[in-house]
C-alpha cells in the first residue's frame, strides 16, 4: 500500500487583500506545493492559550 506524499506551505504573514492572497497561493502552486496551511485566527494568537490562562 502506498500513500501519496504532498508538500505544503505555511505563509508567515497574512496577505492583505484578495490580490495579495491570490499571488501568495499562485507562488506556492508554481513550484508544485499542494497544500496551503491557514491559521484559524489570522493575525491573532490562538484562542486556546487565552482560555487556559
């Protein structure tokens, strides 16, 4: 049994505007990346840390 191996990227800074997000996605797609990781709260800290504090 074989499993398909996929590459992904995680943008460090959120892109401002639709055109910038599309450009980021296209830059990731051109070299063959399959997945773009998007945080649940772009530009903010994770809510779980605040809940347990």
